[in-house]
């Protein structure tokens, strides 16, 4: 296992801005901000990450519970301001000086003064039956609005999109999420540290393995549990199998969105093959039940010849898709997300890599050394997001086959989990199929979780969708949305 160092600093609130600015200028990124209710005071933890080599720095500040305020750091980076709005909605910590301190998680019908993550929040009070939907109005000759959602025609989760349009050209798109906020971080509280992985598997259903590994790594670090490399290699195999079936699905769905139903039919056939492999390997088509803190259990290893055959099949589907001049024209130059915008917004995963940003937790925060292929595209358009998926499918197949053929994957392993010596914390980082997943947990001396903070890559990537849609046309939205394919559930915790 690669050695991991996490540095923690508790500091006064007025020291925070300088230190945060210093870390960001040194190439760190803000990975999460976690609120904590410690009774007589509230605590805020900022986790900054940098890769190659792996570096992790936490800044911790305390604010009084009776007057919780922190000066906003939104001027330092865009993600900071969003995390501050989340803290405001869920903990009541006011970000003084924030440029746009409006609600984000809490919709207008949420009662004022109720902060659900506080220890004394109690049962939810009566919610208003209706609530306003505040949006910036774009005005001018010929400008009109198109509201889409939150209820959609397809089998997708709710999200509201407000288009300000002239003709068919999109002047501005605003996305409103958190319709399915489940309070899932609250559900972790009080669970045994080694008995909450089932919750992590359900954070975002198509990322069961990625979130289960991130959660397990966080718990293992908190408890001081070191596992052999063969366990981490087995987990890495499951994460790659998850990447395969999701990328295959998207490659077909993107073709389908421009009318090439034949490619989608073949991609869905391939997806079904991969789901059946998952079931043989773990007993569950979505890879649930195989990963837990301290262990892993596989029923079998995939057949490498079958995986290579599937990869060749998928490559042919992608080749036929891009050989169609109409499809290539629809993909090329559509909804460009520039490299600068991707960096400023903190984008992750294939969304960032398709805009030329080099980011991958398998390189930046490795748990075990893996022969990973680094893949990017320079264009930032739908074509770039398609080709990155295509190339990652091939690379992921090679990695999975390497893990299997080396014969060094644990089939079954259960470690003796030590009891914590006091209050402990840990961080788990995984490159899920959408991008980098980060979990941070705290547990008390009894071994029960007191806090779990979760950041799915969709949280960082959702703001990039409206940016990419600027100056495109309304009919490009379904295609653009599918090229991002962000998780509502992963965002709306």
C-alpha cells in the first residue's frame, strides 16, 4: 500500500484565508468542506488535495454555536463559495461577505432557521406547501424562458433547468438541483464505523463500488487499519468493472441522442454482458456487497478473454458511430467547456479530462501502484467527452486484465478491525467512473461514526454544464446533458 500522509492544522478563523490562498497557489485543490456540530461550538474542516506526489492538508476552525459566522473565502475559488452556501443551509454558518449568499441546498419552501445537520435539529418542521423559484431574469428584445423539469419524461431524477433564449440560442442556463436531498450524511451518524458501507453503496446507485471503496478507505485510515496490496488490487478491479459498464452505457446513449439507435442497441447489449460479469464476480449486478472496511469478497474473477472480446466489440460500435458524418458533425464543436473554465470550476473525471485537464486519483492519490493509462482530449466538446470514454473503456479493460492475470487479487479477506483509541478521522479517495470521489469520516471512542462527509464528482461538475451550454442552441441540451451524465443523487445528498 502506498504511504499516505495527511497533515492537520487547527487555526484561528482569521488565519484561514492566508493559508487557504497559499495552498491553492501551490497547486492544491479544495476537495471538501465539512461542518461538524460539537455541542457548544461548531467546527469546519477544509480538505485540500494535491497529487504527484499525494499530499493532503486539513485546515480546521471553530465557530461559536450561538453566533456561527465565518468570513467568506469565495473570492479564492468558485468551489469554496458553493461549499459555504451548503454550510449555511445545513448548519446555519453564515458566510459573511459572500458575493451571492442565497440558498443552494434548501429550497424556498424549507422553513427558516431549521438546519438539519445540527445536533438539535430534531424532526423536520412543517414545510410550506409552495415556494418561490428565484432565478435571474434575462431581459431584452426577443428573450424568452423555457423551463424544463424538475419532473422529466424519461426515467431520470428531478432537476429544474431554466433557459433564457433568443430564437434557439441559449443566452443563459440555470440548473436547480437538490430536489432529492435525502439527508444521507445524517444517516451515517451513530452507525458502527464498520457497519455503514451499505449506505455508501446507495449514495449514487451507478457508483456503488466507487463509493464503497472510498468509504472503506476512510474508515480504515481512521481506525489505523493497513490492508495488504492484494485487497486494494481486488477493489481496484471492481472499480474498473464499474467504469466499464457505465462507459458502455454512455457511449450508446450519446449515439442514441443523435438518432443512431442501432449503436445504442449494441452498447446496451454490451452493458448487459458486463452486468452479468458483475453478478458472477460479486453476486450483484451493481457490484454491491463485495467491499467493506477491512475486507473484500469476490466469488470469482472475470474471464480475461471475455473482457477483451467485449472491448473489441465496443471499439467497433464507437468506430461505426464516429464514421457517420452526421453524428461526427453533431458531436464536434458542440457545448465546448474550455480548459480554463474546467480548472476554475474544479471539474473532475472525464468532464475535466475531455477539456485537457490532467486529473485522475489513480495517479494523484494512489492506494496501490497500478498500470493506469492517462487519457485526455483537447477539444472540451461532446466529441471530446465521447472519445475520452471510448479510450478509457479500452484502457480500463487492459487494467482489469492485468489485475486478473498477475494473480495478485484477494478473493476473500477479512482483517481484524481494531477499536479506536479515541476520536479519530480518516479520508478515502477513489477515481470513480465519473471522477474523483472523496469521503471523510469521524468516529468516537466507541467505534461509531459521528460524521461522514461525501463529495461525488458530480458536485464539482454540475456548474460546468450551464457554462458549456452558453451560446449553443436549445436542441443541443439533451446531447450535452448526456455527454456530462452527472448524478443527481450523488449531488443531492
